């Protein structure tokens, strides 16, 4: 969940920072340009004040030959201004002739930004602010102000500024913003990590505890792990639910165990009376034989019920076990029974270690091999193969019997379930349920599948690594 929640938070925070950073960057660029424009307006106003009383041009556009000190002062100011700041500046009459300019080779062009600003200033107003110049553009800033005498525009002051310095300052400001955004993003990611960890820690604990209970460790509970109040309340409610479920299951197990135990004594007395009664009847009486068989079957069911209750209640004593050696022992123990059924029992049991309760694993292998031999036809082979696959060790038992359908595979291992095709075979339908309960206590599993061309494949799996809950118990 954290891998899904964290990217979402990071994307949202990045969007917020971007929404704040872009307008700020635009504002920095506009502020820098506005400062330049204001400076140029002040400069053109000063030059206009100097040019206001300069001698007018003679008719026809030629300058008068008399020396005008104000004109010389204006020219000197413009020249110094250009040499110091590199900004072209000029004062141009209405007829486009230059009153003074710097450099002296710069004249009013026939078109473009400079000419447009000049024409606008002739209307007795300052030219409009130039368009925004961005750091990646090689633009210039043109400002024009009218020179007014006696209410009429007699000339126009025009400045044409390069933007290299302004764009450099804007770029530096943007770099500062980017650095701030990166720092803020790193802080936000750190905060998101802490936040998601704080929120999801109780969820992880709850998930682990749920898995423990699902695998048979019913005493597992959610430990206090902080987090939001809602999750803490959920943890308390989950613990209360687990306590109630454990109590109910404990009562059920106790009832099954007590009932099985209490019924065994009167059943044993009943079977004894049946045997005594059989002595009084002719040998081979079918009714007595039938009653004796049903009584023994009922005794077997009670024993299996008691075994199932104990298996679900008893905690596994796990230890590092040689699965191959244990499987080889069970193959050797069942070999005579297989020979009596004319079934060949073959084992391939290399040394493989795993964590298991040896008694529980032996019981499970006995039940599985017993079923395989029981349903294997004469002349067939039951194979027992031990292998290790990654984190688990497996014992696979295959037979050549009639097998099970897909619907039957979904139910095999349920309590008291037996295939309708095999009702005449001895058994109570609890053996595999007991095996599954014994294995689940040690994080082992019992699975069933088809075996080609016919038969059943049963896989017993135990962990190779030490179970996490072992040290706690």
C-alpha cells in the first residue's frame, strides 16, 4: 500500500509546488523587467528635460549653425550614457532627424519596435511597456518619451536597451526558486515518508496478525503501533473479535474433545456386551458381525474426532528436520503394507532440511501414503519424492489410482468428506483434516492435484526458513 500511496502524495505535492513556483518565476521575470523599464523612463524624462530648450531645426530640416550649449550638453550626456551602460539613446525631431544621438551612427529606423515607440510618443504620451522578454529570448527594451514645448511635441527621446544583464538576473532568480522547490520537495518527501509510515504501520501490524490467525496462530494479537485514532480503535476492535473467535473455537474444540472422550467409555462397554452376546449366538451370525463392524467404525470416528480436536489445539514443536530422512523412514515403514496390496512403493528422498514438527509431519506422511496405497490398483507404483524449491521443502506423493474430479479436489481435506465413489473404503473422512491442522500449526500446507495420466498428486510443504512466530512462542 505504501508504494501506491507514496507516489500519489509526491505527485500532489509536486503539483502544489509547481503551481506556486511557476507564478513566482513569472513574477520575478516581470519585476526585473519592470525595474529596467522604470529606469529607462526616468532616463528618457531626464534627457527630455535637457532637450526641451534646445534650438529648433531650421526650415527644411537642417540644423542652425549657431552653437547651442544645451545641445552640446545633451550630446555629452547621451554619449556618456551609451559608453557607461551600452544603451543606445537619441532625441529625434518630428521629421525624424536626430537632435542628438549616441552612438552617432544610430538613427531612427523606418520600421520595427523603435519606430513604433517613436510614433506613439508623437501622440504626446509615453510608449507602451514593451512585451515580456524571457531568459531564453534575445530581445531589447525600447522606451520613448515625448519632448514637449508650449504644449506641443517637438521631439521624442528614444532608448534602446540590451537585456543581457536583466535576463541573467532573472535566470539567477529562477535558479534560486528551483533550488527552493527542490529543497521543499525533499522536505515534503521526507514528511510523506514519515506520514505514510505513521499511518500504515498499524495497517501492516494488522495484516501480519490477520495472516497469523488465518494460518492457525489464534493467540496472535495486534500490538499497539500508534497511528491515527481510527486505526487504533480498529486494532482494539480486531483484538476483541479475535478473543471472541478464539473463545468460540476453544469451546467447540472442548465440546468435541469432551464428547469424544465421554462417548468412548459407553461405546467400549457396548462393544464388550456385543462380544459377550456373540458368544451366546451361533458363530458367523451376520447381524452380530454387522453390529460389531459399525461399533468399531464409530469408535474410529470418535478417536479421529479427539485427534482432530487435539491437533487444532496443540502448538507445533518446530525444529530443523531432515525432511528426506524422515520421508525415507515412512516409505520403509509402509513398504510391507504396500507389498500386501501388490503396490510398489518407490522413494526418492535426498537430504533436504526444513522447519517442521517431526511427529506432525510423520503423521501427515502416514495418512497421505496410506491413502495412496489404499487406492492404488495392484501392480501400480506409489512414488514419494522430496525436493527443495526456494524457501520451501516439499514431499510429493503420487499414485495411479482413480483420482478425483475437479469438484472433488475442491473439497478433499474437508471434515467428514469422502468421495461418493469410495464410500465402501474404510475410513472416517477426518484423516486429511487432521494432517492439514497439524501442518498448519507449523506454517506447512497440504495441497492436492491431478496426476497424469491417472491418480492423485498430494504435496506436503514445510518452510525451509525459521518461522517468524517461532521465537515468540
